[in-house]
C-alpha cells in the first residue's frame, strides 16, 4: 500500500523535471524557450503581461500553474513568503518584488532540475531576497511560526497526503499568517473515480479535493476564515480556485505554545547573557527572540 504514494510522487517529479529540462534546453535556441503548457487554463497566460515582461523568459516559460497566487495573496512590504512547489520560480520572483528588500521569498521544490532552473532565473532577475529549498510540501524544512504568507500554484492537489500539507503549512505560519493559493478543486458531486476520469495527478486533476473536502481539511488543521472561490473551469466539474485562510492570532488547540523551560523568556534560556540558547533547537537564539517579539534582541 505504501508504494502507491511513492510511485505517484515519482511520476510527478519526472514530469516537472522534464519540463525544466525542456525550458533549459530551449533557452539556448535562437528564439528562446517555448512555454511548456499550451492549454489556456494553465501556465504563464494567467499572469499579467507586465509581470511576465519583468521576469526572465525561462521563469515564465516554466510556469505550469492554474492561477496567479501572487495577485491575490495581498503581499506587503517586509513579509516572509513561502511558495509550495515553486518550480521555475515565477511566483517566488514576483513575491520577492512585492515584499521588497526588507522581506524574503522562499521557494520549496522536490525536483533538482526545477531548483537549478529557479536559481538560474533568480540570478538573471538579480533577486537577492530569495531562497530556494529542496524538500516536499508534506515536510517543510523551515521552523514553526516563521512565515507570514504561504502561496502555491496548482501543487497541493498533486500531494497524496494533503492533511500533512495543511498541517505543515499551519505549523510554519506565524499566528495571524495567511494562506493564499491557487489550486484545482472538484465539485462536491463528483466521486474520486469521476475526478480520475477527467485527468491524472500529473495533469493537476485526479488528485483534486472537492470544495467540501478542501474546506474540512483546512479546518481540521486549525485554519480559520476559509474561502474557496472558483475562477475558471479546467474540466467538467473541475475548477481552478483561489483558496484563502488564516492562522488564528490567539492560542488554541492547534496553536498553543510549548511550556516554557525553567529560566526562559522570549523563547530562549538565559536571555541576554552569553549562555543564551533557543528553547527550540531548530532555530537560533536571535530567531527565537524575533518570533517571540522580544524587545531585547542583542
């Protein structure tokens, strides 16, 4: 039973690796890279011309999403943004421009070829406030409570463990943080078999949750203010949708902090002494104090 998710993940990885190679090889051709998607429901056509023109051609050509999450995420100066399944980096680079030099945009992808393409695109764009991470969206390699906004573009539906994706997204968001993604969502009347008839995981359709399932999954992870708004159909009973939600600012069953260690404050022990250490070993003392809003950060 455990082989199926692994097989599906490898199928997805191979498809996106091939797309990255196609774009990279196309960049050396006389006319530049060709978009890897030609369907009007997916790809770079969903971005404004001004956004496309401001980015490297390879980042635009590698776009495989079903929407434009940066247009609806309401990004602000100085925020830290994480893009799940960042591909060639188009949404990371657009996010980096919106949050400015005082902010930061992370991209997370499991495909070596896409990560290499994204790094090359960031260099061409001259983006200095970006960082690309290798990993899966079911196990995000970032500390808890460190991200202001999580975005994604037609990637969550590809996961075979969506509860893990929702839980990890909730974990890395700061209290009050926001989720703003584009994803493929199915009508509640469609059975899983009917969804499978309309495509496959690699085509962004068969793995789609229904509207009710998506809402329930986010709610179970602890999210509030959940909105799922269809934008355009991509198949019979299947829609591209904007999904918004928020991590509550007040502590609750999903956000309660761990008990403070004896002699600790601001997320560290021996605060403001040479011996201070973060109570969470996955972050530095300064990061812990910044997250806790400590006024003594030196």
